[in-house]
C-alpha cells in the first residue's frame, strides 16, 4: 500500500513556512515527519487531513492515530485563500486509536490535541499512561512540552483553546499501579536470605 510522506519543515505544498511554524510534539524540536495512507488538503480552511495508519514523528517522539488534522493560521498580510496564505501551525488533532510515544512513556487514548500556543498535548477518552511497568489510567492526560510535566484528569483538560472543561475530562478517578524497582526487590530478598541463615 502506498504511503504519503510529508515533512512539515519544507511544506512546499502549503507555501514557505518559517521556523515558528514547527509543531513541537517532542521536546527536541526539528521538523515533524508525517506518514499516512491518504492526504486531503483544504486550501480555504488552511487544513490538511491525514488518514490511515498515521505516524507523526519528531525527534524521538511519535503521535500515531487513525486520522490526523493539521490546522494552520493565516499568513500575516495575506488575503489569499490558496496555499500561499498558510502561516504557522496552529493545532494538530489526532483521532481514532491514538498513541503518544516517547523514550520514557507511552500513552493511549481516543483523541489528542496539540495546541501550539500553549505547547501542550491533551489526550482524552480512556487514557492509559505506561512508564516502564507502572500504569496510570484516567479520562484525560495533559502533557506540558515546555516544562516536561504531565497531569492526569487535570482541572481544565479539553485541549481546545478557549473551550470550557468537559464533564468527561473531570469525571471518574485516577488509578495508578506502581511496581518497586528490581534493586528494592533484590534488597528484600537479601534480607530474607540473611534471616533464614541466622535462624
């Protein structure tokens, strides 16, 4: 099956973008490399829609989904409705079975929104966050790319600028399962072995 590949760094299809237009799904910066089975471009809406096994990669971070929409703001001083009017990336919306993967964690949800202005990725809908063997579940995960922090079921957690919090993002409870490190287990085993020897 043919795959479509698009490098946001160049985006000749949408006009010449400047450095601030780069999406930051990872903390390392650089271009976002998107592959998918299909691509639709809506010039008047300044919107690109990728579908079919979508993988947006940047550095060591990946945002994978069934569908990915990339929205662009209007280029300053341009009134055209064609690709030449496309400015900076405004937001990215991933839907379907969504995965956000970094070297240290793997998150899964039903929907994810990356907002350029706030440098956040918000994932909603049956969210599961894995860090090694540890697992955290909730209705919403908010990742702040600027300071490298994550919150599960944050107070305001829709991912849309100017939107009010939804009941689904605030509802439910957070569940976390943490496993002790192997070194702690080894220390406990040594203590037990020592006690047996003394007995």
